[in-house]
């Protein structure tokens, strides 16, 4: 069922899609729907625009099997039946921990399986500008660096063939609610969103309202704008890092050339070292480990770091930095 009445929300999304070239015409699109206002808003707007863009649109829902979600899957099924849209429903086959990270892992794995099996081109999620600002604060507090501050971007490569797209990153959460109310969409009230044991909920329910009331009423917008600016910086840094990494590593990527790195800015030195350690330690290095290796770039011959992992240090031999196993 397509709604022929296009609201300002439809017009705005259509303009965003054109401006950012997010979803080309004739694409096969799967929309992840949780039942909440953001994903419902996204699904309804896309279904109403699909004739204009000649998309094939379907909906997917992952049932975590949690006690407070009882009835949610049936609610989503009823919506899809009323709208005349195909639903791909996946149900957890094991007990899913009631944590943000645990739920996200299982949910995205299920969604990835669906888009791969049924050959979709794009997976859409209903993340908003509000989510982007909350993610910025969450990762800032955790020391996530520029990658963490810009983690919620318009697109992300989900698989080799499929792109994850977040078309609502310029919509506030209050605007998706207004959209749902305008279009009379049946929102499922997620009780987990009110549980303050989750850090993101505390940021959304307590911290951001406090910042808006006491510091800046445009807090969400300005944080999201900062994330957008930093994303462009990150993409530039990533390109320069890859160029330098190619020059500064040996053919097997198991040693770093100090003479190449010595004249480079500190931020690029850190990034190259981080990439080198990630490859050779097979794990994400912590900040102290990166700094230890960076310090070896200008250290005397024969210098070494303290332990980077339980059995590994970095050492200097002439122009090269390499990892050394210790017993």
C-alpha cells in the first residue's frame, strides 16, 4: 500500500537521497524495522517513494526473544500485511544477552544473512541525527578517537556487495515522532529504551536534555555537525595513512622503516603504527602500545618497548622497527 499524499518529511528525504546519492533508482532495498518510531518513519517514507525511484522494498525484523518484546514480531507482521510489503522475520535461536553490544551483534548478523541470501543491494536502518549526537558523546567518553566520534555515518560497507545506509541522519528523533503521528503509524513503545542501566539511554534521557537546557538548545544539531566535519577529516587522514603505510613498511609488512616515518606529522606516525600493530598483533592495540612504538621512531639503535602483549615487545635494529617474541 502506497500513500499518495506526500508530506514535508517525504520531500525532505527525497531531497537528501538525491543530494547524497544514497539509493540509486531500481535498487533492491531491505529496511530493518524494530517497531519504534525511527524505523517505522523510514519504512513508510521509503514505501511511499518507491514508485518514484523504482525500488524493490522489503522489511526485515529480528526477534531477540526478550520477555518485554513479547508480541512485537506479531505487531510487525500485522503492519507489513496492512502495507502489502514482504517481511523477512528472523528469531533468535539462543538466549541473547540483554545488552546493547550483544543485541547489536546478533541483530546485524541476522540482517547480513538476509541481505546476502536474498541478494539485496542496500540495508537501511532508521538511525537519526539524535542517534548520531548520542554516539558522539558515548564514544567521546570512552576515548574512541576520531573514528569513534564519526562512527555513525551515512553509509557503511556491510558486505562486499551490500551497503548499509542511514537515510535519516538529518532527522531529529522528535521529527520522526511527528512524522509517525502525522501518518498515524502504529509505534511500538520499547520498554528497554527507558532502562537506565544502558549507557546510551542515560545519555539520551538525562545528559542531552541537561546540556540542551543548561548549555545549548541546539546541542544535538551541533554535535552531529561536528561529526560530519570530522568524518571528512578522517577520510583524508585514512587516505594519507595508507599512502604512508605502503612506503614505511617492508614487503611482508612485518617491519617499519624509521627513516620514512621520522619526518612525518605525529598524527600520521600514530596511525601508521596503529595499522602496523593491528596487522601484526592480530588485535586492536591500546593507546599506550601505540605511543611506545612511536617513541622508537627516533630512539637509539637497540632500543625496545616494554611488553605490548604478554609475549611481544617492539625493538629497533638500525632503520627498522620490528616485533620480537619473548619467553
